[in-house]
């Protein structure tokens, strides 16, 4: 899938997401919206869904058609209130930074394991 900066508001927040969809107090203007993480995209009998990790660590499945076009696993989404429900925007730069940080942590773990193969790694 190609990346798209297009935003797609969902028709309405899901009932169990309505509370978590409220923006948190912003630390700065750049952080004024809640962030969701795309944990996975799966095919179901009802169509494709994205498994979304919410800030509290819980996950919800959302129909892929209700999310921005070009969404991929690992993407970060900005979530903002919208008259029709929620406005979800893929944060391409933040996603790239998060992926680089995760790769660096994985590299450090792999290097430590290679240096001492008997050492246990605690996650």
C-alpha cells in the first residue's frame, strides 16, 4: 500500500472508545491529539480490520475502511474530535522515528545476546 496523508474521520467513536477518544491535556501544540498505534491488520470474515492499541494499552479492532488510506502496521495515528466522530491522521514522521528507535533497541538487545549467549534477556 502507498502512504497517504489523507485523513478520514470515522462515522462515530465506537461506544467503548468514546471515553478514550477524548484528547489528553497537551504538553505542547504538536502533541494536542491522542495517539493510537496500529498493532496489526487482519482479514476477517467481515473484511479487513486494524487492531489498534490505545494509550492505556488496550486494543480495539476497527474496520479498515474507517481509517486513513494507506495505513500500515506500526503506523501512529493522531486522533482528534470531529463533528462526524473522530478525525484520524497517519503521523508519518513520528512513525518513522518510532520504528528507528525500536530497531535501535532491538539491535542493542541482539548485540548483548551475541556478546554473552548465556545471558538471559528480560523484556
